[in-house]
C-alpha cells in the first residue's frame, strides 16, 4: 500500500463544541521543569525567511480556502510552517507546486516593500495571511513588521482612518481599550512615521519596530504614536501635549497619552535590559547567534526572562539541557528528519550515566523533543486557540494550612493572650469567606475578585487553581502527532510510542504550566490596571470639586474625649482663630455661647464638619442650634466633608513649615476648612494614597500607582491654572514643567522682587530655562486684580541684573524683560501664540484690553458664525486647534475657573471650551458648558426653623 504524498493535504477534525467531556486538568503549581520553559522568540530575517516563505506558499487565499464552519478561530492559527508538505489543520486545501512558487515570490516582494516603507499592499495574499495570523503568540521578524502596519496606512503625510475591529481574548497581554483617535476630524499626520521608526529601531538595536509595536499594543494610529514619541523625547509634559499639541496627538485626552507613554517606556526598558543580558551572556561565553536574535526579538520583560532564565548563573539545569549535554540532540533531530535510520541502541554507552540502556536514551530523546514542542510558536498558538474555544475557569478554595489553623483555634483553651491572637487570625480568614468555594470563567471574572484571590493566596488563606478541560489535551496531542510534529515516514512502533510520550510530557510538564502562568499574569495585570484607573478617576473628581470663595468658613474636626477642634478661616484661607469646644459634655450650652460669639465676631456663615469620629453627633448639635436661630442675625449653614488624610497631613513637614505654632489637632481643623474653600490647593499637600479614593492599593504596583496619581495631580493643577503671585510653593511644584526646586526659586524671586507683572519675568528666575518656560508658561496666570492689590502694599526692591543673573556656566546673560502687564497673561493662551492672538484681534478690530468683555464675546461669536473656525484659522495663518484655544482665552471672563459654572459666559460660541482640553468627561452636548462642576454652595445645608437636617457625605 502506497503512502499518500506529503505535498497533498492533511485533515484533522477537532470537536471543540463537544460537551460530553467535562473533566478538567487541575494544576496548582508547576512541576520541576515548569520554570525552565522558554517561549520561543521570533528569529531574525536571515534565519526565519526560509521557514516563513513555505508557510505562505502552503496557505491559500481566503477566497479560495475551504474551512470547517464550526472551527472559525482555529483555522486562522493552525497553519503549518513546514512548507507545502503541511496544510491547514482545520481545513482541506489543494495547492500545486506552481502556485507555491508564485506565492513565495509575492511574499518576498511584500517583505522587501515592508523593509522600505512599512506598508502592505491592500488585498494581497500576504495581507490576508497577516490578518489570519494576528493571534500568533510569537512570529518571525517579517511577520512582526507586517502586523504593526495593519492598524493604519499612510501615504506621505495623509492619514487613513483605522477600521476598529473587535479583538479576541489573548494570553500574553491584557485587554486594551481602543483609543478612538481615528474618529476625530481635525487630526492629521504631522511627521513621517517610517523614517522616525527606522531611526528608533536602529537606536534600540532590536528586531522589532518600536513605533509599529507601540501602535499595535495601544490601538493608536502609527503616525500618532510616532508624534507622541517625538514629543516625549523632546521632554514635553502630558498637559502641554494635550492642550497645545492637539493636532500632533489627534486630540487624545490625557489618559490616552499617558497610556501610550507608559507602554513606550516599558518597551525602552525591555530594549535596555536586552542589551545588558546580551553583554552578560557574551562575557560568559554562552552567547550564540540564534540566542542573540531570540533575545532581540523579545517584546516584554516576561518574554526576555523566559529566554534568559536557563542561562542565569545558579539556575537549575533542565532535563532537555542535561540530555543535550549527553549528546542526544542528534538522535532527536534524526527522529524528526529520517526516523527509518535511527537506531537507539547505537547511542547506548554503558560507561556514561544516562546512556547505560536503551530506555535511558529514549527518555533523554523524549525530553529534548518535549522541549522543542514547548518552544515552537506554531504549537503554542494552536494550544492557545484551543483554550480560547473551551471553558477555562479559575477556582479558589480554603487552603489546608488555613483549615488546620481553624481547627487548632477551636481546640485551644480560652487563654486571654492566645485567644486574642487566634481571634485576629479568625477575622483575617473570614474576610475571604466569599472565595472559600469560588469558581469563575477567566473571561468573566471581575478585577476586584482577581485582586481578592491574589491577596488570599499571598496570605496562604486560599489555594488557587486554573482548570483547563481534558479535551484541550487530547486535541493538542492528536494535532501534534498527526500534523505539526508528524514523522516524515513510517516508523517502528517503539519510535511512534516515543513521539507520543514526548508530546504528552511536553503538554503536562511544560505547556500546561505556561498556560496557567499566562492566564494568572494576564488577569493580574488587567485587575491592577483597573484598580489604578479607579484611583485616578476618584482623585480627579476630588481635585476638581468646585471651590467656595468669598466667605468666612469655620472648620470643625469633631471628637468626643478631646473635644471638637475649630479653625476660623478668612475668604483667602488665612487663619483667623483656633479653639477647642466640648459640645458633647454636660456644659454644651456654655460651648454653644462660645460658638455664637466666634461666629458673630468673624461673620462666619459656613461650617465645615469632618466625617470622622463624632461626626453625626456634632452635626446634630449644629443642626439643633441653626433650627432654633441661635446664631441670629447670621444665616448659618453647614456641610460635611471627608477628612481622610487630615491627621497625616497635620504632622507632615509641609504642615509644620506652614503652621509651626499650631497643635497638630488644630492643623487638622484648618485642613478640613480649606478643603471646601479650595479643594485643589489643599489636597495637593497630601499624598493621594492617604485620601481614601480607591481599593486594593497595597496589592497593585506601588510605582505604577504613584506615577499615575502624580500625573493626575499635575494635570488637574495645570489645566485649572495657578495665580503665580498668590499660590503656595506646594501647589506650584505640581505645575507642568516645574518641580520642588524651581517652585522654591519662584517663591524666592517673588519675595525678593515683588509680584510677577508678566510671564516673561519667569525667565529671570534661577533654573528657568527655555524648555521649562515653554512647558509651564501656559498654565501660569497673572491676575490683574491680584496684581493691583499686591501693588498697593509697600513697593518691593527693584530687581537688579545681579539678582536676575543665572548660575555660572549656563552661558546666559542678563536680558532686560518688559515690565508692563500683558492682558493675554491672564488667559490660557500660550506665549508662543501671542502673535496669532494679536492678528486675530486685528481681524476683529478689537484690542487685548477687552479680553472677557461682553462686546468682544459678541464680536467673536458673530465672526465664528459668519466665517467658521477653519476659514478664520487660514486667515490668521494657524491651525484650527490653536485658534480654538485663543477664542476660548479671549471670551472667558476675568478670573475664569473651569471648576465653576457660574463664571462660564452665557451663549458661548460653538467651539471647544477650555475645559475640553482637560478631558472629554467635562464636555456636554452644549459646547462651552461644564456639567460635572456645580457650585458647592448648593451642598451646604440651610436649616429652616423645623428640626430638619440635610447633609453631604
């Protein structure tokens, strides 16, 4: 009987829809070689082109391929890269040698074109192959370049909108939300991405394209990623990019830009670590060409660690490396290429340990084959596709050690000390009672559940398993033996059994632990990211709360034993009086008289109560007094605010420096009152982690959490803007481009020379270079009212050239700056656009002195309705984004605050408001309005004569 030619087809049917087999493979931890597994990295062009070309030759275009209808996902990833002798595992195709040669030539042309400009011809066979193999875990360099260009295509400087498609569940990376930058209308490519990407690739010395990989990971257009990288390398801050470089980043918000920045930094870190590993291996003398190419193809720290771990000093020698050291690698290669000529008895060496018998030789060959199977990209892609089409669950249960402690606690006699200790353990165990018998699909588990399970596992309270159906193992082994790793000729039964054992050993000992680790890592990364997003969202809401201005406020830190601490604050947050009252004792009437005296003396009409201990009792006390009109003739109201972090701030160095003579308890009352007067200015003094705005903060990466929260603080402070003449040093250090040292220098200059008259005077501050000035100037305001009030005080000493001179060695000379006030300095318009604003005002026949006036507002509105923003931008020779920002700056009233709605102009022109440059969440259906900000005066509880209370939590 003649064997069917290998050049024809091979058909494998995998019943992934079968529901009969419900048994599971459970694994808790990997076996002895679970840590040795190394996922294969893509090869270089020189070594992988021969393997890639046959794969394309063996694959028909989608229009000509027949595929089983019940296997849509597996057919995309089960292509055999061994050449025309292998066919799709999930479909039956007929391919001739002539068609193979034609498609090989087409793929080589596509590869050459990709090397030149990074683009793929639309509708080509190569494009179809790339789209069908997007789920591949790792691919060769040629495939990597074609992947990254799929998200968008560009010709010259013209962007083509990306077609957003739903992505499948992946193992090696967390689910990323697509950044819908392609939906914006004004975004245009402003730089050639191909030249920039090639330059970055040469600089990093990696086998992948940084711009294209970044675009694929973040789902952002390639030209946008290239521009973001350029802006980051030029040391631009996120607030500056979001407000003043909108056209370059395609109108992305701050969160989207920060995500791109984080992924870019991770890729750069991987590249640097790769260079270090290569130097280490070269020094040790174990670096080979293939190993170096595998290292340079790694795109994440996990992949790099998997490749490098077997070569670390002190690492355990794996079974495959032991077998290779005995020289059995040749036997394994012979079994795959020419099994009919393999004789295991020829490899027996009685004097060598591990080769004393045929059985030992067979075991060594099995270990080598198992290692080869576990490192094959096509095999890993197929097994992951099998898992995606099956039910994979994560299960947690009470650990044996926790059960043992629980039993021992019940048998322990009632000793006071021991009982207290065991009771504490009992409370910790009961916190996880929801997860004692918990099971959930990995695609449906919630982020907080993942973090809770991880915490219970780290405390040894829970045991966690990942369950994969037995059907996955059977289908995997059947596919490997009959398709991917099928022996080329008929072999003896003993060699066939050897190959079967190698496949089963590879799945159980190497592949299955890798799948478990991949699932756990992906779930953990996604959960941590969601936790950080919740922190960021809550912190932004706290910082952008509407301030209460123009009234005297009494801050109350409630308490029972130590009394209620009081702090009376002026409308400018100056401390007028501090005291302590005891309203919860028998002398509450005496304390009430004391409160009435203080409130009438300082004309205080607003009371802010902290939500700590004795909050409700203190609230009832004030509500009773207000209902009885005890403070008549004052119309007093109160509110309750969060006091989270007040006690920590009261003993911090900033509080001691600001209020050195006050008791820490009284500093807490001051902080509570100022949180209502200006939440942004007060909360920036406290570490965001202490404000109580999230959960599981100790289970996420401390570095990532701190970086995200600090970025949000910088964004909020920058977009709201600061009055440089009255803001505190603590608030200034959070402005984009500034730090603690530069903020200190600005404060010192202000003390020595008086108030800043214009933004140009910032250049006289020590340490304020051109780049720093560019980043911070647009977020700093010169308020004319504040400037006038400060000028009414005794005039400061005039600045001298020596005082304004920079440090030695900077190469800067003292330049006299204009000392006149510029009206544009009170707006959000950047100094680099002042000449454009002047041209626009000339077009309107208006002057800068009319900024914020109703006449100018009406004139701008009429002009925009008549000509349109696009036409006006062409007339003044600028971009639409810049002109939109200028229109916002000219029409906003003096003292505009994006956190207050009562300052927004009525009937604002239909252009993007200044609030929209911060986040789309602040925009509403009617441009120019902010729906999420409302006056906090509405939050105060005005008590009517009836004993009715109304509180804010």
